[in-house]
């Protein structure tokens, strides 16, 4: 600052120092000074002068400032000053309105300095590299400078950044900066960078821009956020508008689902600030960008489905039916809902089911139509409702049928309690407000668009004009209003409705021509020479008459095609008719309406043409012209050709139907063949199973035959006396031997049990008391005896189990013998003596078996008692072991204490020895220095000597002893 004061002081000291000289001195100092402080002060002075003397600083200092950026990157302060100075030179934001500088300000200094700066592409690359610096004083002015360059010469700077390696990626890092100032200015920089450049838009999108921007919007509070949200939404629009690749990427990345919370606006009392209205307006526009009719149909359809699936359409309908919503937000919401449902059957069906929160509930369509035909509503809102109704009916034949059905006599509510969509359209069609007439006519025309069925159904509609007069058809009432000479807007609307109604519908043309007043009215309108305002009506009348000729099926003799053409030639003239027909497409508002479907008009006076009607005019204008100039012979030839084509078409259709029927028959036969094949396979498997079952039955039968043969051979000699009642003598002797063995085994077990009892008693009597020194040895002996007892008990149990198995076996054999005896007694009885003997033996065997079972039971009881005693001994042994363990723990603790005491004693002895050594050394030093040693020390030493002598005497005495 001292340097700056010196320069400015020098400037005021004399008149010879002008601003240019001061700036020149500063530039020389920047270029030639070797000290960094001097250069920094000079750049800072240039920065302060750059706002007021923009031209001079820019001309003289730009080259030096760029050189500073190249050479002094290590010093962030001077880099920051240089960037700020360049920003002041290039930017047009802070120009001061001073009279003497007005000429200079008139020139575009910013673009000229920008052109100088970017002439060397390395300067932009250098600036991009500086943005990688994290220092706030470098990064922030760098962002502002690059934004200013893009504002001045956007396309040129965009191209330089595009070819720069990692140029766009470096700028994307600004969105992740933790400092909000840099992040927010980074959003503004990306806005300028992505404007009208599809290549950069794609790069930015694939650098994860959508994720970062949506995160910022969420962090800032969605629609309740500040201007940062607005800037992010503008950047999102830049990335998505007219960029099909980015739109597809946005949809595939599931970012549409993240838009739903934007429209959760809360209750009506939350307030609508100006910023919130702006944010919500941009959010709605962003939704419309994704579903715009100008996008490819496939992309639009997929986005529409995604919006319905994630609940975004439902949220928009909630805003649509809410109260307290500002008018401009409501209008934009209606336009947004219109394009979300346009041409999408699922969304159109959902919209048809939406009801307004009224009592009783009314369909949303009815509520919107009430606003459209109400002349007190804002014009833009009425246009939005009309657009919504058009989008609801676009490619929606189901919706068209529902609207037309509300006009038919069978569906009209006789009580008049509810108002239908058809009644509202009729009311608007015949009201005194010309704008309501036009909107209702266009809306009704869209209900008939490309739908011949509804055109025929609408012919049934009858209107009650006044009490006592018969009802007239809707078609007749429209022509009556036309003939009454109403406003131009009303007549244009009705003529567009009639042209749409009659096109591609010969029945409607016949109904129209059936009224004898219609054709004279049209020819009269076309033939008159009226002003420019009426020329459009004349053109529409010519179009309606041309439709009546082109789609005439010649069912009325009075108004056949040839007669109508003769009438035109006589009263109007063919050239004049074609000229009047051309007035439509030459009208200035025709081309405007043909550009996009939305009816967007600055004022009601411009509301003349409908977008779909312009398509119809383009389609019919040429064919009507040809039809007018055709002669009767050509018409006949054309009719013949048509008939031939129709016959050909009928033949083709017949063959197509035959082929279709044959295809159906083939499909049925194929299905029958497939079902028969399945049945055949099932039957084959069933036959195979049955064959295998039959074979199994045969094998079983053969086995039974063999077994029966063997049984007959064994049972033949039953009267030989070789067996008694079916029981062999060998079996009886074997049973007796087994019983004897069981008895001996039982006696042996009893003797072993007695020995064990005595042994246990001895153990009980000889068991020592716990706590003695011999406890460990007694415990060891007990454990050995207990182990032996366990082993012996296990042996006894195994023997007992084997005995039980043998007893069970004997019981089963006994049962078998009894069964054989009974069977044999039934089949072949023998003399009574043998029966009595066998019964006696059987009884004897049963008695012995029962005795054995009783003995076995007693043995089990004794073993159980032994087990209980063993358990008691084991418990005593466990208690002894626990006592021993406790004593062992105490012993270990005492040993640890003794060891610790010994260690402490040794440590004390070592410390005493060290102390004595130190005292001795200190005494020697005192003696050497000539200081007398105290008597206490000598006494201590004398005492020590006496003690040593006494120790020696004691040693001697012990030696004598």
C-alpha cells in the first residue's frame, strides 16, 4: 500500500503525471522488479485502478498480468490480484456511468479484451490449471474471470475448453467445493459453459452432474431453497433441453424419482415467497422438458411412464386440485400435467379418475372445463385448461367416447344435480363470450379427432332451443349460429369444428347437406367480396364446402358431387374458390399455430387457429383442389377406380380373413396335437407301470406257489409221532439246558454282589477323616477302588443285559410254540394224553421263566443300591478333593509371600551396601580436603570394629565347642 500511495501521491503532485503514465509505471514495475513484494504491490495498484480506468489498464497491463499468472504461481496473493484485475477489465457488470467515459462504454470493451485474451489458447488453459488451486484467493477470482469470458464470447471459449485435456472435468470439481461461494459461482460458470453446446452438455452430464445438482437442491430445501436452487435448475434445463442423450441418461439413472419431493409443497398456509414461486416454476418447466411433444415419441413415452410409476403425476394432480396456489404456478402445473398425460393411455386413465376435493366430489376434468368457459378467469389459465383437455383426448379414443357420451340423451342426468363435461362444452359453445365459443368448439373438435365412431355418435345429440319448439341437432344449431353473423372468433371456432366433424365421415356430410340452407349460405359467404378480416371466414367456408364435395357419397341427388362442383363454377368460379381456400394457409397466425401443440397466445385476439386443425388443412387443401378441377368423366373414372379398389380391397380382405381363419384353425389343430401327444405320453407311462406291476404280481404268485408246495411237504407226515403238537423234542431239551444255564449264572451274580457289598462296607469303615496329612494317599486308594467298582458294575450291567435279551428270546420262542400248538390242535388233533403232557411241560417252563424274571428283577434292585452307594462315595471323594485344592492354594500364596519378602530383604541389603560405600568415599574426600571427620562417624566405625571383634570371638568359641 505504501507503494500505491507513493504512485498516487506522485500523480497528484504535478499535472504532468496522467493516468496513463501512472499505469505505465506500474506495468514497468510489474515487468522489471526483481522483488516479489514490489511486483505484488504494483499488481494490487493496477487492480484498484482497473475499475475506473478500464481501457488504459486493459491496453497496457493485460500482457504483464498474463505473464504474472505464468511465472508467479507460487504466490497466491499476486495471482489473486492479477485475476481480479483481468476480471475488472473484461467484465461488463460493474461499469460506471461517467460522462467522460460514455464513448468508451458504448464500445464493447469486454468482448474486445476477451478476444485479445483468448487469442492465445494457452491463456484459457492456464486459467483452467489455476482453478485446480484450492486457495480461495486464486480459485474464486479464476471462476469469475472464466464466467465473464464465457459471457462475452461463449462459443469460442467453449471450443477452447472442449479441446483442452480434462478441461470440463476440472470445472466439475467446483460443484464439490465445500465453500458455498465457490460452489455457487461454479454453478453459474457451468450455466454459461453448457449454453447451446450439446457436446459439452453430454460431457458434463456424464461427469455425474445430475447427482451433484440434485444433492445441492435437496440440501438447500428443494422448492423452499434460495437462489442457489434456481441456478441449479437453470443448469439442469441447459443440460436436458433438446438433448435426447442426456434425457435418456437422466431417466435411466432413476433421477426422475428424485423430482417427486420437489412438489410436496405442504399445506396452503405455508406461504408462497417470490423465490419459491420462481423455483417451482423452473421445476415444472424441467418436467416439461422431459415430456415435451418435440422430443422423440419413445423417449417421451418412457419418461411419462416413469413419472406415473414414481408418483410424480399424482403429486402434480394434488397441486392442481389444491387451494391457495398462485395463479401462475397453477397455470404452469396444468400445462405440465397436460404434457405428462399427452398420448399416454395409462396417465390419461389416471387423470380421468382424479376428483376435486369438493362436496360432492367432481371429476378434475369437469372442474377445469368450468374454468375454461368462465370469462372471469385469466386468459392464460383458460388456454392452459384447453391444452390440458386436448392432451387428455390426444390418441385417447376411450376418453373421446366418454366425453361424447355425456352429450347423448341416454346418459344426461335428468335431475340436473350434476354438470357433465358435455354440458359445459355445449354451454360454452353457445354462450355470449366469443373466447368461450372458440375454446368449446376446439375442445369438442378434439373429441372427434380421428374417430369416425364418435363423429357418427355426435349426430344423435339433440338440443332444446326454447319452450314449445322441437329440439334441433347439434350440427344444425352450429350452422344456425354461423348464419346469424356472430363475432369472427366464434365463427372461426364453429367452422373448425364442422370441418373436423365432416372430414372422413360421409354420414355427417349427408346430414349437413340435408339442410337445404347450408350450401347456399356457404356459397354466398365465399362469393362475396369482403374485407381482410372476413377473408379467413371465407377460406374456412370454402374448406367446409370442399370437404362436403370430397367426402360426399352421392346419397343425396340434390347435392351430388357433380352438382356441387357445377354450383361452385357458376356462382363462385373455380379459380376464385381455390384462391379463397388458400387464404387459410396464408394467414399470419396459421404458421404460428402449426409450430407446436400448446395454444400459446399473447392475447385473446390472436386465438384463431388450432394446431391439429392446421394439420387437417395441410392434408385436405391439395386433395380438395384436385377434386374441384376434376371433370365428371374423371370423377366417374375415379369412382370406377375406387370401386375396383374397393372390390380388390374386399377380395384381399376376404382372403385375409380366410388366411386368418386358417391360421386360427392351424393353431387349434396344433394345440390339439400337442394335447394328444401329452395324453399319449401319459398313457404310455401308465401302460409301462401296469406291465411292471403285472410282472411283480406274477413273481409273487410263483413264490407263493413254491412256498405252498414246501409247506405241504413238511406238513404231510404229521401222524408219524416225530413231533408232539408241532413241537420238536430237540427244542424242549434245548430250552431246559438254557434254563439251567440261567440259574447257574444267577447264582454266580449273587455271589459277586455279596463280595462287592462286603468290599463297600470295608471302604466305609476304613475311610479316613479329611484334613490329615495322609488324605492324599487315602484319596488315591479310594479312587482306585472306585474305578474297580465302576468296571465291575459295568460288567454286571452287561451280563444283566445279556440275560434280559435271552429271557426275551425265550419268551418269543414260547409264544411261537404256543401259536404252533394251537394251530396244530385246530388242524390235526391227537390223543388227550399227549396234550396233557405237553400242557404240563409248558406250564413248568412258564413257571421257571417267571422265577428267572423275578430273580433278574432282584438283581436289578441290588445293582441300583450299589450305584447309589457308589454315588455317595464319589461325593465324599469330591469334597476331599476340594479341601485339598483349597489347602494347596493357601500353600502357594504363602510361598509367594515368602519369596516377595526375601526379594525385599535382598534389595534393602543392596541399598545399605551402596550407602556405606558412598559414606566411605565421602569421608575420604573430606580427609583429602583437610576437613576433620566427626566423632560420631569414628564412634560408628569403632562400634563397627567392636562388633566385628565380637563376631570373631563368637566364632572362636563355637570352634572350641
